[in-house]
C-alpha cells in the first residue's frame, strides 16, 4: 500500500543527490573562478596604483626639471648678454685709450719741438746773434742791425716762464700717456678675467642644461610609456571587475552558505531514508 509513497521518496532522494553533485561542481567552479579573479583584481589594482604613482612622479620631476632648465637658460643668456656688453664697452674704452695715448704722444713730440725751438732761439740770442741759420734769417738780422746797433736778444725775462710752462705741459702729457696706458692694461686684464670666468660659468651652465634636457627627455618617454601601460592595465582591471560582477549572482552567497545548504540537504536526505526504512518495515509486517 506504500509503494507509490516509497517511489516518491526515492525519487526525491535521487533528485536531492543530483542537486548536491551539481552544486558541488558549481562550488568547485566558483571557488576556482573567484580565487583567480580575486588574484587578478588584486594584482591589477596594485599595478594601476604603482603606474599611476610612477607617472605622477615622472610628471612632477619633468615640471621641476623644466623650471630648472628655464632658470639655467636665463642664466646662460644673461651671462652671454653681460659678455656682449662688456666686449662692447671694452672695445669703446680701448679705442678711447688708444686715441688718448696717440694724442698724448703726438702732443709730447710737438711740445718737445716747440721747447727746443725756444731754447735754441734764446740760447743764441744770449750769445749776441738771433738764429742766423738761413738766408732769410741773415737778411732779417741785417735789417735788425740797421735798426739797432745792439743785437736783439728777445724777451729773455719771459722766456723762462714760457719754457717752464711747456715743460709742465710736456710732463702732463707724459703722465697722461702713462696713466692711460696703465688704465688700459688694467681694464684689459679685468676684461680678460671676466671673460674667462664667465665663459667657464657658461660652459658649466650649458653642461647642466644638456644633462637636464637629456634627463627630462628620458622622463617624458618613461611617463608616456607608463601612461600607456596604465591605460592597458586599467582596462584589464575593469574587465576583471566586470567578470566579478558576473560571477556574484551564481557564486557569491547572498543567504545560506554552501556549507549550511550541504548540511541541510544531507539532513533532508537522511530523514527521507529513515522514512523509507520505516515504510519498508511496515510492508514486511
């Protein structure tokens, strides 16, 4: 009389066991997929953070180097400008000094000649003759002799003052030549020192500019590569996150855990087996 009931119980036990096997297979699949997905998400998240930080650091270094290069270029430009200005001023100063020395030397020659002429004249006049060195001078002497029986001796009292004044002027021109020559030597020496030092500074600055430019270019290449890697890695992370969202409905427990479902199903199967056993005993009775 319990045949139909017993068949229903047996079918139910078979169905529960099939569910248990299917769920076990699903559990194995989900565990494997979730574990792999979690590892992928963790790795890609770490890579994204590292690449992002690296790219930011490279961009910051590039900005710093760009600022330093701007300062160095300005410094080099300023030094070259100072050299150009110093060269212009030195050229003008050299031309003035050269002209001053030449004029001082010419003036000294002229003063020396004038002094010699006066000294010769007054020297001869004191001896009783007035520059009788040419035919014209001889004619003039004859006329002067006719005008006065005594020889003309010139303004002997004033001659000393004139010659003395010429000697002072000669000394001034000589001192001007000496001082200007000394000033020229000093200026030339200072100009050379400045040009040597500034040229060395420019060379050092240009070397720093070259090195920093190369470093900046390397960083720009590095930053560009990091950004490309970051884009690609971010896509991989997004794909892993999307796959995780796809796994959650079928693999992530929202109610009872897998272990609880297994325990409850085993208890149900065991209860059905016990019920079936009771019915079998009743048939035998």
